[in-house]
C-alpha cells in the first residue's frame, strides 16, 4: 500500500509552565551540569514555538502537543502525603521531601520524542497506525507522565484508523523510552517502510553493558512493541547502542543518530556492531542500500557530539529542496570541530541541502535538543482532515499560542520557587485555557475530578 498524499507531521511539545533546572536525569550530562540554575519558562516555550513556526513556514507539516499539569498532586497523594488542600500539600512536601516535589514539578513532558512509539499504517499488517505510550520507567519524574500522555494522544488521534496500546508493564525488563530509540526508513512517507529499534541492554545476549550510566531501553521492550504494532519481522531491525556512548552521556539513541526517509546520519561510535546494523537495514529496506553519513571520531569526538547535540537534530525533507536539511541547536556553532564538520557537510555532501541553526538554549540546558522536542507521526490526508483537535500549526494558532505563553508564563523560576503555591494555580488556569485553544477536551487530572 502506498499513498502519495501522506506526510510526516512533527508534533512538538510545548514547554510547560514549571520548566526548571533540578538536574533530575542521571546519565544526561547537560541536565546534571545545569542543576540548580534559574530557568525562564517563558523563554523556553517561546524558543520552542519559534522553531515550530519557522519549520511550518518552510512548508513542513507542524503540530503541537500540550504540556502536563505540574506540580502533579495525584502523584504526591499516591505517595502517602496528605493535607487539607493542595496548597497545604505542596507546603508539606517542600519542607519534608523537596526532591520529590522537584520530581512532580518537572516539565520533562516537553520532550515528546519520549512520549510514544508510532508505527504508521503502511508498515503494519492490519493497515492501522499503532501508538504505544512509553512507560519511562527508568526515571521517576518521567514515569508519572503516562496517563496524561495517553489521554492527549487518544484525544488527537481519535478516529478508527488508530490503535492505541497501553504502556508496557513497568520495571527494568520492559523499560521503554519511546521514539527516541526508534527510527523509520522509507522512500516516501506514504510507502511501506522499515523500522529500527535501538536498545541499550538485553537479557537474551551476553553483550557488553555500560559501566557508568544506566541503559534506558531494553530489547524486550522493543520486541514487545514490534509485536503489538503488527510489524513484519523482515522489515524490523534491532540494534544495540554502544555502551561506551551511553557512558559518555548518550542516554537515548537520538543523541547519537538520526534518520529520515532513506538516510541515516550517525556517529562512528553510536552502535555496538555498525556493520551488522547496515547489513540488517539494507536487507529490511527491500534489499536496497540506505544512504549513510557516518561521522568519524577523528572529526567529532563523542564528547563534542554530546556537548553540542549534533545528532539530536532533525533531518527534514523541505518541499522544493533536492536534498535533506538538518536542523541543529545553536550550540553546534560554539563547538569548533562540530561547526567545522557541519560547514563541510553543507558545502560538500550531496545528501545535505543545508544546515539550519535554532536557539533552544533553555531546553538544551536541561538536556533536550530539536529531536527531543518532537514526535514524528506519518499521517494520511484523511487522518489529518479527520483530526478534531486544533493542533496543526497555522498563523492563527501561532498567534494564539504566543499570546497564551506571554500571558501565563513566568520569566524566571528558581528551584525554591517550586514551593510557591501560586505555581499550581497558574498552571491549572493556563492549561484550562490551552485545552480550549487546542480543542482537546478534558485531558488533565484536575479537569476530570
């Protein structure tokens, strides 16, 4: 089955009102390095919105996913904290368990590459688009996102062409971090494709493991999702991350590799067995060889790749362009070997049309670049038309979201401000407005109770 009208839609996460630097993500070098600093939620949200709008103006299909309610009161109550009201509850937790308060205030849902794994209808044996929200069991502050994420995805992708699965069971065996470890390859977005799942650990094979940081994705979780999504075995590839890369700060595969259509852009040290990866991908891709851009360590070290987030980029096919454009964070200009490599790539490589730099510093300081901020969903023209939510970016929606951000977001937020009881009310009031703007219906706990 093939559909020339289908396209890939980038659903970017809107940065939440509680965006802060608490350094919660062990193994994420940038997150740890900036823990305790003062953030600007308003600047973060506007930086993300401007990236979305610029890509929309370039002709790409762009959409949004909303942030989550924070601080998350239901999680605090499930942990045994109690008080007469929500405000009193926050005060008690701030005094007795500030680290838990920081976790339930995290705005990490902005990185929607971890929201779910999506397999389009062209790859599945039942001809439907399958969606599995990630359980994010490796990190407490992220594991509390699942229920709201599921409601949001079901609200947006609501017609009969979608199959929504429950998140995999929690626990280390089925640890799943979503699309950050998943890449789809195809000729055109509406063609049958091959899907790559990248894992960090496996109980089946006596393979090497990282020594410093945890592996967040398991082979068991990848295989479970592939089964649930009705993927064909000969079109599904599994590859292990290089443990040395994980120990260098590559907590997800999208920090060291990115693909688009028939192109894979990756670092020399990304995979444990890159020769087998290429062989398996070429076999799955109808026996045709994919295009590979392998960045050698001699030009860009692992350390420089992580500090610049070179590979946490977006490869995009802009209408009217011959090659692929690469969207990178502005930090790539500041790391000399990376900037030199990108300059060379843009001028000399036939696969790359141009390099586009974006200022996403607020997100980057917390460990998330352009690729972290978006969930890729291949949609047919009919699926887009049938979507009842107002999530596809337009000039009007851009204006409404910018106005909403400027009216509701704080310009600064220090770690101690998480105890401010006004933050909860500000968040709930703003999200109530947002669900109306986006026509989502009730998706937050405070709206359902």
